[in-house]
C-alpha cells in the first residue's frame, strides 16, 4: 500500500558544492513525467508555497526570480521614462524567459557568463545583465532572497565593450544638413546647439520670457531644469522666429509644416533619407571615404557634435546633463584637449 503523505511528491535532496559542503534542497518529484525534479529552494516554508502552486496547477513564482521580475515590473518600471523605460522593458522581456523559473541559488557566476557567451548581441547582453543586477538588489531589499549578486566584486566578467569614438566634423554635419528638409534641419540645429537627446528635442516647448526650459525626459530631474536663453544662440533665435510665424496650436518648438507635432520616427526617417542622399552625392563625386563616414553617422551623434563645440570638457558635461565628467569624456567628447607647451 503506497505511503500517504501530507505533501505528495515533495522530497528533500542533498547537493554538494565544490568546497565539499552539503546543502539540503526541497524538490518537486517529476520522475513520473520523466523530467528533472523542480527545485523549490532550501527554505521549507517557501518550498511548501511552491509545492501548493505546482500540485494544484497554479503559476509557480514564489522563491524564484519570476517573483522579483513581476514585482519590479509593477512597482519600479513605471518610475522610468523615455529611452530608459523602453530599454528596460525590452531587456526584461529577454531575461524573464531565461531566468524567471530559476531559484536564486541556481544563478551563479558561470550561469551569467554562459548567458553572455550565448547571446549574439554582446553589448545588449551587458545591458540585460545590468538590469538583472538591479532587480536582484531590489529583491534582497524586499526580502525575496538573501543570496548576494553572483558577480559581486568580480571585474571583467561581462563582455568587453569599446566606446564609440566617431567624430562628427563640420563637413559631415553640413553634408547631411544640405540634403535635409526644414523639419530635420531644425532638429539637427536644436540637438547640436543644446546637446538634448532626440526624445527631448521633439518634446521641448516654445520659449517663455526668452528662455527655453526643459526637464530631461530620461532623468526626470525635478531640480535644476535645463534652460537656454534664446537671444544667446543665433541658431535657436532663427528656429524660434520661423516657428512663431507658423499658424499652429502645437506648443512644441519643432513641428511639421501643417502644425502637427514631430515624432521620433518622423525625424529618424528624415535623417536616414538625408544621410543616404548625402552619401550618394559623395560617392558620385568620387569621395568614397567621405561617403563611408556619412553612412556611419547617427542622428544621436548630434550630442557628440554639441559636446565637441563646447569650450571644455566641464562645459560639455553640463550641456549634456551628465552627472559625471568621465561619461562625457568616454562616450561623447572626441575633440582633442589642446595643451600649452611649457617652453
């Protein structure tokens, strides 16, 4: 007669680590299905909750990374906006199917490194690991796990990245600018004059009292909002004067000829068309090197162009709204620092 237990298919299992220490885990017996046992962790109370979920065909989340993913998505993700929000949303969708059903003890440094090795997008994989670490830290704060981050204190465990060092010269800027329509020209001028991100360029509003004020879409700063005096910039002055002549209810600085707001996609498509046309003209004229450089330029490089137009690295960092000068120096400022010979 089979033994009747209060928790059918709940078993204990002993695992030994490389250092010889024995650890007891609870598992859900899957031998009848010919599948590997499902780990329930080493906490008896949490194991029983998971047993209840499994045995009664309920979603299995307690004690697993999926619990933290769901809680973080509901509680923390809405706090972000712009590129950060879209990036985190995309990365969460990628790591959730891979790590969601794992218990915390299963995720070790070799597992993280294997993930990085198998991902084709190496730089993107690093971003996904950064998000995983962020959620892991929140999970510890929420009491979902006591496990430390597996890569804590380890240097060089991620994929190697090389900072983009592309320099937008005046020649490259003018080549694309010549092929652009007025909407794109206004976008390029605004971005290169202010250093604003693309999402902020299309969202910035018409000036009030001669000042263009804006709170960065990415950082959502509530203090120290960015502002520019229109009169101090010939470029901004020209855009504002032309914009005020338009009969439109749109409050944005940049808008379409019919008065409608401009979207990121609209500006990106115009950029691609103008860039291709500029590159083609360079190729026809026999300047293959110039054409190659033009095709390598992105619309977001206007921020780098703005950083190089600033007087020094400190001014460039303020213009780009960076909290650290090293970020500006590593990713945006390609202009050489001119020194004075000592003799």
